[in-house]
């Protein structure tokens, strides 16, 4: 007769998962809300501050973080907001590729970001290492940095 086999329980029991350091926690099943077609959207700036472009995906516990991340409306922050919105809309379009309204918004934001980046770089210099040109040499590490010249204004 075989001895009865019991499932391994570990230090936490069968309904618990282990965390680093030997601590245990209840297992959880994440909930991810599904987005409908043409969802309501935050503005680019509000999306950047809340961490999502879509109010339906905004998590209430993040309100404390949002309060601490208020940003001035500068040219650099506007470029950050555009890039954030482009990334968010791109992720949305992965699962909603037929949403023509969002697709048009996506392309308009890309155009705005390209134009804004060109204007910013003419005034303050390259934003990224990849924005350097061969005729400039490798001037990325030379002074002044964009924020030294008012690039944060």
C-alpha cells in the first residue's frame, strides 16, 4: 500500500505564494480592464502626469504620486507628453487596429513631436545621442547642456 501523497505546502501553505526573504502572501489574480473602441482620453499632459492616457486605466492609489509629479508646461515637458501619448496610443492600437480616430490622432501626435523636436534642437541642441550628425562630431558631452541654455524653459 502506497503512503498518501500530500501536496508540498512550504512555509506558507498551499494557497500562498512565497515572496523574497521567506515572507508569504496570498496568491492574486490580476484584473486588467478591457478597453472599448474610442475610449475617453486624458490630455497629453494629464496622461503624462497620471501614467496613462486612458481614464479607465487610471489607478486611484496613484493620486498621491500624481500630486507630487506636477510639471511646468515647458517645451521639453510638452515633447515628453507627446512621446508618452504616442507610446500609449501605439499600445492601444496593437489591440484596436481598426480604430481610425485613434490612428489619425496617433499620426498627428507623431508629426507634432517631430516638428517640436526639430524646433527644440535648433534652439538648444540635440536631445538624444542619436540626434547627433557626423559633421558635428561627437559633441554630446560638450558644454553647454540644453538646460544650461534655457532648454528646460
